[in-house]
């Protein structure tokens, strides 16, 4: 490796990628919009390794754990982070400006330097902007910490996109669609599809949209659940095609039943549809594993997560608010845990203690805690107070009122 003071990233050819997950991440980022928009950066720990010298091998695992925990607290479900080798972390942030992404990376590194070295010198702040990805070859350009601070403090340029998802015209939130099929009982099943805005409760911004689904009568058989999922993915395909022709930023939450990706027969059709949407999904979609039985062995869930992760931004799981259900998903590589508000209670007073208990029990399992289907402003505030990171609300709920009341 060359002198880190001159080239902290070293050789642009990365041949020591730490994991298969990191290789897959590089493949997904190649040619992506977030890369073209300057939202992919490298955090380099070269200064810490250099100063620790022979102590580095004994301390590096603790340093990795520290920076990854810090990144988890700061990143959203739509962001990606991979450790490429011993000293380089790649961070992709598709929903913020390039200046905000650079500033976040710099501040994380400054905190790590302060913690482990007792000081953060400008010469040790090795943050670089990734300019291209081709296989294992990553090209990057150095960033000046002083310039990052200046650009981050300056008002946005007039042409710069907002950090939140700008709704479409007509609005995406509130749209509905329907489908029908003949269920295993030989009776018709109606599928209702709708779109809810998902708010980041820390930023008070819409950052994504949820495709929510319901069926009448309720689908319970795996074959019927698969048909519901086919309807969901067909609707997602319409939205993604509209997004492709319209432009702008979009992140979709796509619920898929666990049985549709767990059993071999239904998995083939589900994966076939994902492959068809692969290019669009991997830059825009978070898959939520739904209808998850707490009795599912963690090894099976890990297998399912690893199977579908290459097709999307990340994988979340809808869980029940119980310690047993949460223990079942621990260590499965999820970017978030999701509760459905429908079964929690009919008022903020009823759901508040459950949301708080869920947030406390889920600490350390996944960086993002989400609740879907909130019905009034007081419920939104209960979710915020409990420590959840995101919430989706009914399309007719005026969330701005909740923001102003906070």
C-alpha cells in the first residue's frame, strides 16, 4: 500500500474484499444513481492502524465493532455500508445530498479517531469519494475535510435534489389498485393494494413509500399468499416503470410472505419475478418479510435473507412485539424490524407501552425500527417517543400536524 498521507485508499484495485456480501454490494453499486450522484464514500482507518502499529491486530475487531455501531445509529434502512478490507469502509447514502453523505462519513471518522487516539487531526481524516466501481476495482478521489465542512454548511444549490423523496403528481401516497384470483378454496379472493408514505421520525421527512396489501377473505394458505405476493410485485413493477420514465428518487417497501421465499415450489416464481425487476429493485426496494412465524429457525431465516438480499436495497422483517419473536430474528442480517399497528391497539394510550417495550427489546438486533399503519397523530408521537425510527401513516393523516406538535 502506498503512503496513506498521499493516497489513503492505497491501490484503487481492491483485492482484499472482506466478504461475499461486500463483493455483492460493489456489484450492485456499479453504475447506480447513488454512485453517479456522489453519494458513495470511503472511510479510511489508516491513521489508527499506523499509530497502533503492532497493537493493531489485537484491537482491530473492537475498532470495527465501534465504527459499525456508530454507522448503524446514523444510517437509514436505504443506506448501505460494507467493510472492504482491514481499514476501508464503503458507505452509500441514496437519500441525502453528496455533501450530507460526505459530512456524515467525516463526522463518524472524527468520532472514532477521538475515541481511539484521543484526538482528531485533519491529516488523519481519510474520507474519499468513490467515482467508479468495476468488479473489485474501486476508483476514488480524496476529499478535503475543510471543504466538506464548508460545503455542508452552505445552503443547497438551486438544482440540488431535496434529501427526502418528493411525491409524484398525482401523489403516490393514497393510490390504490386491486386484483383477484381463485383461492385454494375455489372461492374468489380480492386483493386490495394501497400506498402509504413512510416518515423518518428523526428527520420529519418522507423517505419512502410502502405498498400495503389486504385480501378478502384473508389469505392464509401458502398458495394464496403467493398469489397475493404476485399481485404486490406486479403493482410494484408498474410503479417502478413509472419511476423509470418520470425520474426522481423512489424507495419502495415491498412486503413478501415468508412462505413465498421459503418453500422450493413458490420460491421459483418469486425469484423469477425478482429477477425480472432486478435492476430497478436493487436501487429502489426494501423487501419486508411478512407472515413470519416466531418458530422459524434462525438458520432458515438467514438463508432466506441471503437469497433475496441481492435483489434489493435491504431486507426487513415484520415481527410480533414479543421477546421470543425478536430473539428468533437476532443475527439474521436484517436492516430493520417492522410492527403492524393494526393488532396493537386502537389508541395512542394503548399502543405506547407496547411500542416502548418493542424498542427496548429490539435494541441491537437491527438499526431501524418501523411501525406501519398508524391512524392518528397521537400514535405518531407515541412511536417517536418510544424510540422508533420510521412510521407509515394513513394517506389521509396530515403528518405535518404531528411535526408541528412535536
